[in-house]
């Protein structure tokens, strides 16, 4: 019988465990707690169920300290953790890291909605994010000075690189005012503090405990910061809106300290290794050069009259170099002469003189054209004046004629005796002066012509 391809039970269970853990490194599962067991070990074993299925789950003792309340049968929760297989029994189960109680589902939905909206605005785009400096001199922590997270950060940073100066800007990291205090802290640090990087620092907790870091205003303040902002909030499995908005996310506060501070011992080891590699490279190169020198000496000893040949070759090379330099120098002189000629043509004084001459010529032509235009306008004006004088009503008045106008607002010219009535006042315009007269009588013109002087009655002058 061929045993190839046959697995043992242990091998199959191990393969399934690796497959599940690789496929589901972290999941959030909502359901109802049932069959809750509290053995003496301190671990919690229970079943998560809904209307159609159930899933075994375990919460280890160390994770119980992060629970907001004690689990109980019938509680609706959201468990976050990873899928694994207990190989001795072949059972797969959920290894729970945190449990969210009462309204955790609503908070999670609000978190996902805000995350999608800010991502659509481009607030989380990678091209907006800046890398913190590899060797910071000053780090500012925005955190609660009484929390364990700040002590973990200081401990690890002091061990890795004690030369880094660390400041703490005290704020609340939980509660209704926490987000507003952190926003104000970011503004104050950007305005007043000379630092290399800002770290939002807080330990783990439930989704309610971390709710301040899911604030939209805090996310926008992080992106508006001119200094790099690192988010070191919660545990590795905890994600907040601040994590996505920050320039760099650390899985934990301790992880933030490790990411931001260089390892002094590691740097010392790296420098030592570089020094050793450099010595090896230099030693190898020196050996190669020694070999080349030895080969050159050997060739020199085997040459017949080596010095004479070298002197002759040197003379030949010197002669060729002299000829080449003379040619090069001559070419450069020719190029310099051409440049000097071009410079003389383009120097400002020469060009200014040419432009001044052209301006003077244009000014003369302008004056001539202006004077000729004025003379032509004078001639046209004289001709127009003569024509106007010939047809002017004033000239007609000078020959003894007059213009009769009615006295009133319209001052209409009287061309028909029907326009006026007896006794009406009229104005008579003469060549020199005006007369104000009164109509004493009217007479109809004969044959459609004007009345003769002896036929009309004289108007009295007033």
C-alpha cells in the first residue's frame, strides 16, 4: 500500500490550525454568551451563538483585566480576537482578546461609517503622511501622566536611547473632554513647542474606553499638524480613527517607543560591524595594490635599459602635450577674440547710442508730422469757416433781414401770420441786438405770397 499523501491526525489538525490562523488573524464576532464556565485557572470558557450557529470561545486570565464588566450568560457582546484550533480535541475556537458590552455594535457601526467617510475625503491617504525622523532629539507625549502607558514608553525609550529628551503634555485620554483636550494639545505643541514628533499614547481598553480617539475633530487636528504624529493607542488588535489619520501607527505605547527611539546597543553593534567590514575591504584593496606594485617592479627589472626607454617615452609624450596645448590655446584665443567682438557690439553703451540716435530721428519725424497735420487742420478750418460764414443766418441778418420769434417757453420762429394774434408780444432778432414788439394787426398775404410793406401794418415797439 502506498502511504504517500496520507496524513496523521496531528498533521491534519496542525495544517488546519495554520490555515485558520493565517486566514483569520483577527476577527470581530457578535453574538450571545452561553454556557459560561469559570474554572479555577481563571480563564473563561463560553459559547457565542446566534439564531443559526454557535462558536466556542476562550478568554484567558490576563485579558480579563481589560473588561469593562464581568461576562454573563445571555449578554449580547462583540468579541474581538483570532481563530485557532485546539489540536488534542480537534476543536476550533475563538481566542478572545477583548469583549465589548452594551451598544458595542452601535459604536462599531459608527466607527466604520466615520472611517469610510474620512477615507473618501482622502484624510487617510498615504502620500499625506510623513515619516518621523530616524534619530529624534525630542519626543512629546500627549497622554495622561498617571497611566501605565507613559511609564512603559519612558522605560523602553530610556533603555534604548537615554539621550532622547521626552516631554509629557498632560491630557485626559478617556471621557467626554478627552478629545477636546487632545485637540488643544496638538495645537499648543505645534505653536509653542520645539519637538521632532508627537505621540498620542494610551493603554488598551474597551471600545468605549478608546472612544475619544475615534473623534472626527481629533483626526482632522492630527492631519493639520505640521509635526509628525504617531498613534500608540491600545493593544495591537485595537484600531481607532486616530490610528488611520496618524503619520505612523504603533501597535502599543511600548511599540511606539521602539519605533521612534534608535536602539543604542543595536547602533553600536552596527557601527562595529561596519568598521570590521571597512577594515576587511581596505585590507583587501591594500593587498591588491601591493600585488600590482610587485608586478610592476618585476616588469621594470626585466626591461632592457628601462630608464632610457622611459625617458624617451616621456619626451615624446611631453612634445605631444606641448603641441596639443598650443593648439588648444590658439583655439581658445580665437574664441575669446570672437566673444570680445560680439561683446563690443552688444555692450550697453553702443546699443544705447544707437537707440538714442533712432529716438532722435523718430522725434524729428514726429514733430514734422505734427506740424504738417496742424497746418492741414488750419487750412480745413479756414475753408469750413468760409463756407459756414456764407450760409450763416447771421450773414443774412447783416443784409437787413430779421427773425421774428414768439415770446414764451417754446420761442417758436414765426413764419406765418396765423401763428400770432393781435396784441401778442413777439421778439425780433436783428443783426445787432433784439427788439420786443406787440402785434397791432394782421393781413393775409395775396396770391399765397408774403405781404408787401405797404400792405402790412407796422407793429409797435415796446
